[in-house]
C-alpha cells in the first residue's frame, strides 16, 4: 500500500477548493444515497443504482477544522430524510452542489453504518421506503 502525507497548508488548500465547489450552488448541498457500487467518477451518470434517500446540508455546508492528522472538512448540520424514497441497502453517496433543482455532482463516497469506518456513516445501511435516514458522521480528510 502506498503512503503519502501532505503539509497542512497543502491539505487546507485542497479542502478549501472542495468546500468552495460544494458551496458554489445557489441552494444547500444535497447528499443522495444510492444502492450499488460507486460509479467510475461523479461525472458518470447513475445507471441501475436506486436512489434511496436525499438529505440536505446546512448552507454553507461546513468548515475546515483541526491541524495535522485531525485536519478535515467537517460538515455542518445535515437534515434527516424523514421519508426514504425506496427500500434497499446503501452502497454509496453522491454529494451535489445545488442550484434550485439542478444538481452538480462534486464527489461520490463510500457509505457504512455507524462505526463501520466509511467516509459517510448512517444509522443503518438498510433503508426502508418512507422510513427515516440519518447521517451520524461525515467529514473529509486528506492524508
């Protein structure tokens, strides 16, 4: 396995660029939870994956906090989806900048249940249609 470590100023610059892109829309950031595997890139259209839930972030979406190993983009408040769109097992999340109903995918990430080590952690990855979906942990870090 390869190992890479960046200076704090480099990590901050990269996280700031991501934060600025997320906040570039005119509406709050939207997190879409899907079944299946993560697409090759955020530019790849969603195929057979099923949209399970959509959660809305605070605006602005978050802040950069910490130093060294704890430096991260910490997401602010993420509103629970009180009625999931469909039933299925969460496979990945697509995080989008929003301008009205128009979504611009910024990044895709893995999803696990709380404590599972995923970039985005849910109270459960077993989503039930019309049931609640809650993100319990979400932050981005650069090694």
